[in-house]
């Protein structure tokens, strides 16, 4: 009887995850939600949102270091969106922003 050994590549192919920072509608929605909330309500919304996104990535097989990087990038993009929203307010003459 002949036994044939099959060698598999040591490295499995990597799965590419669509970056959170590229999800423009989600970024805009989060920025608008945060802009409408203050204090503990804003903190709770933000924590819940980021934890949910992180859990979603991990559930889909994203490695934890990559998940953390994506969440940080996403947070940066939401912050930029908030700044952009308020820059537009100043241009329109809204002093309360």
C-alpha cells in the first residue's frame, strides 16, 4: 500500500476585511448621533457602537490586533466627520456650534 503525503502551505490565505473607515454612511450616522447627544448618553452610545463593531469583526474572524486598529481608525474618521459638520456650521454663521 502506498501512502501519499500532501503538503499544505504553512500560511493560510488571509481574509481581507472591509475597513470600517471606508463605511461612509456609518461614519456619518455615528457623527450625527454623537452630535445630538451630550454627557453620559454620548459616552454610552459611543461605547456601545464601538464594542458592537469590534464584536462583529471578531465574529467574522478578524484578528484582535487588526480589530483594534480598525476601531481606532473608525474613531478617527468619526472625529473628522464631527469637525467637518461643525466647520460647516461656522461657515453658515451658526454661533452655537
